[in-house]
């Protein structure tokens, strides 16, 4: 399917690995020029070079922490006028409700709520002026059904979801859509580190930890970052202009809900 976005320009945050990288790859396959970002320069440059070679699109790589004012300023400066924004950052650590301090909450809110909001505030005016834009926020399945040990994530992402629910309706008249993609368990470094947590807590091996988590997913496997990226590219496409303010689960059926 031709997604109709060849020649557009996208900023994909936190995209040297995992789900962000999956989104970058899929957008590049659709002919979109990219600005990529991550903190570690080495993996970021390697990802940028591989995407350039495979898809023959322009790729700019900015090594910066997207959750800091300074990092965001450098990324936005390099990005300039973009048509597509994919927000993403690392997720907060797991823990126990009674241990989280105010500082822990501020860090989680900064990374997973206020950073995407700051990026949207910076880039939406240009999209509105040009009468076309797409924003996809990578959030989490925990927005629909809480993951108890990820209380910091549950809280921060719920805040972002509320912001998107209203803002998406305010920008839709200008040809700009905002939607959220809610990943369930995908095979990325983040999933491996959560598996390691299960290993430690249960005193089992890695294979067993993974098998136990796979058994909780009706599709009986972890998601693939490439299929996550394909869904993101579709939401960013010309075809998806009537999808506004939605929260789309990609979780292999794990969240037990009728709607
Ligand atoms: P991942 O495989 O660990 O990749 C994270 C990517 O983000 C890396 O490229 C990393 O590079 C970059 N990054 C992290 N913090 C950053 C920062 N402050 N500034 C800029 N770049 C940053 O993680 P993932 O599995 O793709 O997860 C992406 C998001 O989806 C996370 O918020 C996660 O909580 C959420 N999620 C994931 C799953 C899953 O199963 N994978 C499920 C639900 C939700 P550097 O470390 O070099 O910066």
C-alpha cells in the first residue's frame, strides 16, 4: 500500500533501538526523511547509517537526552519544520507504591508526559500552518489496564493520554491528527530488562521467565518492533486522516477488555 507520505519529514524520538527504531524503519520504507534521536551516539549512528543504506532517505541523527530542556532544544533545532512527530523515551523503573518519592514522580512525569507535551507544543503550530501533520505518541498498554509494578508509568502516561484526548480535537480542524500507540510486550531491550526482573523475583532462568510472560498473551509471543512500526507508519499516512485522538493497543490480545 502506498502510504502517500514519500518526501515528508519526521522526527522520531528515542529511536536508536526498540519500538522507536521500528517506527523509524517503517517511515523510511514509506519514503520519509528522518531526524532520529537517542542519548547514546554509537547505537544511534549505526541505526541512522543502516536506515540510510536500506531506504535511500535523508537521516539526521542527534545524540541528546530528549527529556531535558537542553537536549530537546538541540533536537528541535535540527528537526526544523517536520510533518510527522513520533514521541518516545525510556520508561520509568518498576517498584512499589510505598517507595516512590516526589522526585521519582517528577522524573517520570518529565520523561513520559511533559516531554511529549513540550514537543507537541513546539511542532504543532508549524503543522497547523501547513494544514497537515501527524503525531503518534508511544505510551503503553498500562494506560488501559494498570501494571501494578509500573505505577510511575501508569501515572505519567495517564496524564499524557488526558492531554491528547482534548488537544487532538483542537488541532484536527487543521488536518493534524494526534493518536497514541499502546504497546504490550514487545521483544526489545526494555522487555529483556523486565524479564530479568521476573527472573530475580521468581528465582528462575531467562527462558522460563519469557515463557511465563508469553503464556499470558493470547497471541503466545512477544510483539515485533517491525509490526509496531508498520502500525505507526499507517497512523502517519495520508490514509489515516480520519483517525483522531485514539488509543490503539498493540498487545497480542493481552489486555482483557471488550472495548
Ligand atoms: P528500548 O528497547 O530500551 O529502547 C529505548 C530507546 O530509547 C533507545 O534507543 C534508547 O537509546 C532511547 N532512549 C531512552 N531514553 C532516552 C532519552 N531520555 N532520550 C533519548 N532517547 C532515549 O525500549 P522500548 O522497548 O523500545 O520502549 C520504548 C517505550 O515504550 C518505553 O517508554 C517503554 O516503557 C514503552 N513500552 C515498551 C514495552 C515493551 O514491551 N517493549 C511495553 C510497553 C511500553 P539510549 O539509551 O541510547 O538513549
